[in-house]
C-alpha cells in the first residue's frame, strides 16, 4: 500500500501488485497498469505515456507491449529507443521470477 499520487492522501490507499503490474486506489477508485497511471498523472495519451516512460528508462515489459521501437525524449533528440526486446538471445529481456 502506498499513497495515491493522483490525490491528497494522508494514509496509504493505493495498492500495487508488482507481480501483475497493476495498481488500484481504494479512495478514488482509479486503477490500471503503469501506463494508465502515467496517463492520469500527466494528463497525456497512451503514446505520450510510452514515450515518457522510455525517456525515463522504464522497461517496456508486459504493460502495453506492441511497438518495436519508441520515440525517445525531446531532450535526447528524438532518438529511437528499443521497445524492450533486450539483447539476449531469443528475444529475451527481463523476465519476472514467476515466469522463469
């Protein structure tokens, strides 16, 4: 349980499930995956949330998925950022312990 970043919280009301990459605030009723949180907090669309996450170096794992390459941040000159396939043989990348 953590304090919800979407509203003023005196006590933790937001539960986070790192195994499923989901969050849910029991006070305001909002929830979703990591991109949904970025979209709510920054008031941007899905593509903007993916771009922001990649520019900050967040892994583009199971949440969202799809794009092979993402546009990086404006500060990096809009260079292309890998979509998270990883450099490991077989298209590896990070794998949660429960999927190993």
